[in-house]
């Protein structure tokens, strides 16, 4: 006997179920490789973390918000004195949180 897949979940219900998650989980994690909307894990993949990695939070803020410190648009990495930063400015993360709220 083959199992029939259930009805697809409407986007409105999916949105309300994910509303409790950290908004940074909307992007994949460059540190541990977690897929979007999945929690970050330790490198051994044995333990699930309650908070996203800082790299994931930076990537999310980079895709969502403009940086008030270095005046760059979304999807453009933050920079200092012409050099790209590995993480975004703290003010950009604050701006992204305000945008998501």
C-alpha cells in the first residue's frame, strides 16, 4: 500500500507557524550549512542550537536591511575603509530586526 501525500500547507498557516522562529533562520547558515527555516547545529550535527550562528544573523541582515553606518543597500556587504567586513555592522542587525518586526 502506497502512502498518499497530504494536502499542501497554505502559505498563511506556514507563516504563522514560523512566526515564533528567529527571523535569521530565513536564510541558510554559512557556518554549519543549515538549510533555510532549519535550526543551526554543532559541527558534528548532533546538537541543535537554540540561537542562530552570528554568521547566519549577519547574512540575514545583509539581505534584508540597509546599513546606516556604511550606507550600503541590501545584498551589499558592509565595508570599512574600502575593505569588505566578514560580518555586518551591529547597527545593520538592529535595522534588520526593526524591519522584521
